[in-house]
């Protein structure tokens, strides 16, 4: 089971980096960075930091869900583990200064959905992430339905964040760009797997 866990974790981390990188690459480079010698290095470092930050943000609830899924598949009680996971989420959101009951509830919905997903994958047969998904979901339509539910719940998180922080143009653009990249990368994954 440990090898499946590592396959899933690696696939999720790779997906997070691809989403962040695709978003960063689509942003135009500021012209003045090309005029000052060496400034491209600072831009590169800034973009690398953004990718790392996005990956950490994207992976935190997924890592909690994966750990819980592994415990559940091993026979632990879901409810007890879920209470601890909710507390971790609450502390994490607080550390980001993003805690609100609505954001916490939306992230809890993602957590529940991902626990079911990762449990399916951990119980599936396969030696690559793609084979695990194929075995767990059997048909492209089943996996597409899961991805659709996940996107819906992620949009709920985005809506809750927007309500909590207050809507502004920069935040709205950032959220829309992320949603577009998530959708685009998921479509690519779906095509690769099935």
C-alpha cells in the first residue's frame, strides 16, 4: 500500500506543479525585466517560489485526505480520524489568515470527496497512477463525474474565499486563471488515462 500511496502523492504533486506552471507561463513577462541585466534571475526565482507556494497550498488538504484514506483502508474508524483532520484544516486555514466557517466547511467537503477517491485508488490494482485510476473508476465517464464533483466543490471553496476576503479584480482574475488551468490539466489527464 505504501507504493500506491507514493504513486498517488507523486501524481498529485506533479499535477499541482503543472497547474501553477501553466498559470505562471501564461502571464506575460514584464518588459523592464529584459532591460536590466540579471533581472530575469529574480523573476525566475519569484516564479519558482510561486509554484512552490501554490503546490503547498494545493497539497495540504490532499495530503490530509491521503493520510486518512490510508488509515481507513488499513481499518481505522473514519469518524475519529476525520475530526482530527478537520482540526488540522482549521489550524492551517488560520495560519493562512483564511479561516472562516464557510471556507472550513468547503474544505471539509473537498476532504470528504478526496478521502473516498484516494480510498478507491488505494484499493485498486495497478503499478502506475493511471492504472490505479483505470481500475478504480473502470470507465472514463465515472472518473469524469468525480472530476466534475471535485471542480464544483473547489469552486465552492473559491466562492467562500471571495466572500471572506471581499471580491476584488485581482483576486477574481487569480481564481479564474486557476480554475481554467485546473480544468485544462484535468482534461489532459483524462485523455491520457482513458
